[in-house]
C-alpha cells in the first residue's frame, strides 16, 4: 500500500464568489501534497471578477441542477474519487454530490441547506432580500452591493476593509439558484436540492459553521446534521462550530485553523475509491 499517496481535493465556491475565494485553502492543501481542483460554476469558469461584472449574461438562468451536473462531470473525469469541500451554496452542492456517491469524504463549510431543512433565521432571509424581493428577476444576475457584502461577508470588518474585499472578490448572483434553494426548503421530496438523508453508503460528511455567520448561522448547520443523524443511517455525519467565525470563514483571519481541521478530518475519514 502506498501511504504517501494524497487524495485529490475538489473545492466548490459559493454564490457571489469565484474560485479565487478558495486561494487560501487551495494553496495550503497543495503545499501539503494534494492535487487541488477549483472549478468555477458554469458561466464563471476561470473568468476574472472584472470580466464577470462587466458581462454577467452567462450567469442568467443557471439553476442548482445545472451547477451540480457541471461538477458531476468534472469529478467523474478524475482518476479517483476526491475529497469534496464546498462553501455556502457550494456546501449544498457538496451534499448533493455526496448523494450521488462521487467523493471519498465531504466537508460542507457554512453550507446551504438541502430540501426539507426549513430552518431560516432572519439574518439568512435578509441576505437573500436583494434577490428574493424581485420575483420577476428570477433568471437574472444581480450585483451585490458593498453594503450587503459588508453584512454577509464582512461583518467582522470595518466598512472600508469590507469594501476592499468586495472589490477583489464579489460578482453578481445567480438569482435562480437562490430562488430554488429557498423554495426547496419547504419541499423535501420534490425540491431541486433533494438528498436522501438516510443513505447508508454515503462517505463521511463534516458540516462546519461559524459562530458569527449571518448567512448560515449555526442553527442551520445543526439542523442539517440533525436531519441526517435522525434517520438512523450508519453513514458518518459530524459537526464542528468555530467561535468568532463569519461567512468569510475560508479567508477570515485565522482561516488556517479551520482549513487544517477540515483537511485532517477529511483525510482521516476518506474511504478508498
């Protein structure tokens, strides 16, 4: 047995972000000897933030299944099952890819909830207000304001520091993804983000939340884990909450602690492909 082999890792970014939001973890995992693949959502791919802001049309009308199928094709083309980690909506997609049996282990970082999880704190609803307030824009791609970025991603920072990060990272939303995600919360069996919570053959899943996250407060993470574990499935599902962390957990000061915990957990739990 080759004990020096390192399982590859696929990182999935969230809404309003591009693959560059994972630069911290990706570089750390590569330094640890892992191949790290960080694809963009369809329409984002490897485009720059400025290009996406100037030309957001490719983001319009793209839904949850389109994005999950996009990652499905990328992962199936790999020579072995990777560790899959996703942030925010990427954490929801990670759970959906887990339902398809595509990974050796999964880490859902401040994840969106699958269909049937109705826990929606007020701060979570507020993060979606710019999109959900206009149902006629369901297939649009709405720009994220600096003020809303400060609430969702930069709530541990001054407004000036948050604005600098907005300039570097923020791109328009995929409105359909948000509408589908919220709608599925109340439609467990038929929602587009449906997963089989009781699946017995799912590789281990870790759910991570941050204490000060406005988008995915710990209540959502705990509700997700409770839904999985209440089924009686033998599949491993574990939870970890990090104090003082916001939704920008993958790059917030001290991100190394979270990244190292996620990597150690995933590599120790990964099943052989």
